């Protein structure tokens, strides 16, 4: 999976489509992610002993295919790929949108950021 903890993502489909948030937890076995402020569920907890009953709102996991990484330059959803750098190892690179390519006045193949 290309999504890691603390990445900024945009929800592309589902009831919360268009919302942005940071990834709190990645579940690679089930290919799901937990995003802060997205897919909120309400849970009612019964009182037990001295603890009063309460209603808790918590984030539930959504499928990783329903989110895309957010480009830090354009704040739009973008694809990502990895480049091997000798001294640093594997590094994540974001593709610019066409608008950013026009602003930077670079060739599309050179439009990658760290």
C-alpha cells in the first residue's frame, strides 16, 4: 500500500466523499485505513459498576481504494510513485496536476517533489 500513517488524504467515494484528513492507522492485512474525522460511527455504552453510560463517536475503517493522497502543492488528489535514491533509499514522489505544471513552467517528466 502506498498510504502510510500521518499522510494527508482526500476521500474519493462513499458518504464522506470530498472530505480531507490525516491517516491515523493503516491496516495492511484488510487493506483499510482509519482517517481522522471521516466515517464517524456512534457507539452506545451501557453503564457498568461506577461508570455511567455514554455515547462515544469514533472513526471506523474505510477501504484504502476510496482515498487518494493529497498533493502538498495543489491540495488536490494525486497519484504517487516511488523513486530509489542511493543515499536515502526509497522515497515517495507526488505527480503534479496540469495546473501546477503550467505554473512551474517545467516539463511534465521533471514535475516531482520530495
